[in-house]
C-alpha cells in the first residue's frame, strides 16, 4: 500500500471544525480591531475631561492604591473633572471592559478549542473591573458630598483592582501558551508535509 492510498479525505466533522476555527479567528480579529478603535477613538478623547498633567490619570491602572493616592487623585481635580470621571467609569469604561472581555474570549476559543473553562478568566476580569469602578464611584460621591474618603472603600477598591490584574496576568499567560502551542503545531505540520 502506498502513501496515496493511505491518505484520507477530510470528513464533514473535520471540515466543520475548520470552518468553525476560521469563524472564531474572524471574530477574534474583528474584536481586536474594535478594541483598538474604541481605545483610541472613544476612550481616550472622552477621558480628556479629567486628565491632569501631573499625577495619575486612573486609579484602575495601578496594581493597587492607598488612601493617600486616592486623596491626591481627587484633590488634583475640580468637581467637574470628578463628575466627568464618574461618567467615564459608569459608561465608557464599562463598555471597554465588555469589549476586551469579548476579545480575550474569542482568542482563547481560537487557541483552546476544547478548554472553554478558560473563558471564565476574562469574564471574571471584566466583573472585577466593573466592581472596582463601582467602588471608585462611591468614593468620589462620598468625597463630593462630605469631603471625606472611606479607608474601608479604598481597601475594597484596591483589593478588587489587584484581583483584576491577577486575572489579566492569567489571561496573558493562557494566550502566550496558546500562541506557542499553535506555532509549534504549524511548524510540525509543515515538517511532516516536507517529509511526506
């Protein structure tokens, strides 16, 4: 029996799987484009209303924050800037989290066809982001109403922020392993084709 008679034509299941992979890749690519466009065309311009030249422009971008950091962040801004920041956290940052969670989910689906349990990681990152935003909004409202900052709320918000960054680290690890596995698989197939 020669090699040609041993080769089997791809069946309907393999063809359907290949078609599904292309569809998921298309969704992953589209969501990545949406993420970049949203970041630069919407998120960045909308966020200019609370930006300052000196100091941090987002508590959520630090791994954790302290009472002093929150106080400095608030004192550097006017009431209008803080109200703008509340709008940003309530609307634009919520949508941003939804977009990045979808993007990461599609890429994980592409790299890990049979391990959908990994999808829980970007979803939990999104939920932690939303929860941390909610705590920040409470902090700002308390500050605007009574000029006080709750140390308990700062601790809760900082803890949620750390959890969010831990989930992000897991996402990047999952994707890095997925990319490495995909590259090795492609190189192995090419080597087998050359030998065959």
